[in-house]
């Protein structure tokens, strides 16, 4: 296994991030309508991702995890536009290639995101995650607190969504302990 490294995404990485996004959605979100999942297109997702990043390039950030030259995961961060307003940051996406799961990439990407929030003076941030998603266990295990719930309608199917709250400094402490514990194994 090649060493995993983390860095800010470059424009040429966006195709790989779009492909990972679609692969993860199709595998992990089978509770979404099938026609919604089938119509996902990497080129369209790449354009949307690039457009989102360009709207606010100082705050809308994407970081990738790579094994050598291969992009194997990414995390995206931005500004929270919703309530609660004291949680000014938003982790807008965290996806790990299914072939690279169980290697600590999710922890590493969360660490990169928490550091990015602190660099932007965003001490608290939110994560929107479908209640039925397996990732809920991941966020709870990192100390995420469900601040509220809301219904979202991807593909016309109402899905309960948990809005997790994190404090960046506290999360970094938890991640440091978890990551150093994994390295000792």
C-alpha cells in the first residue's frame, strides 16, 4: 500500500473527485431513488464542483487524499449559510474511494478539514448527513452532536438528515488521539 498524502485539490483533480463522489453515492446511498443515482454524470459533477469552488475560492476549499498519483478521497469545506449561525463552517462533502476504506483516510480528511476551518477562524462547523447513512456512526464516533434534523428531497424522496455540530479544536484533539492510536497498531 502506498503512503497516503493530503493536499489542496488542483483543477485537474476534479474529474477524480467527481468519479469518487458518484461511486460512493451509488454504493452508499442505495436508499436514494435509483433513477437519481443512474443519471449522475462525472462531467456534470465536475463542472458543478468547479463552479462552487470559484464562487468563493478563499472559503470553498477541496482537499484530496492520494496514494501516489491516484486520488482516493476528498473533503470539501465552505461557509454555513443555514442555522445555527454560530457554526460558521460547513463540511460539504467527505468521500473515500470504497477500495481504500478502513485505512484511516476519513480521519485524515477530517483532520485536514478541521485545520482548514481553524485557519479561516471558523471555530465551529456543521456536517449534513442522511440519518440512514452508515457515515452517521463515523461522525458520532468523532464527537459530533446532532444539532437538529431536517427533511431533504434528493431525487424526490424525502430523507431525514442529521445536522452534526463540531468544534474544530476539540475535533482535532480527538483525531490526534485516534490517528496516533492507529499508527501504533
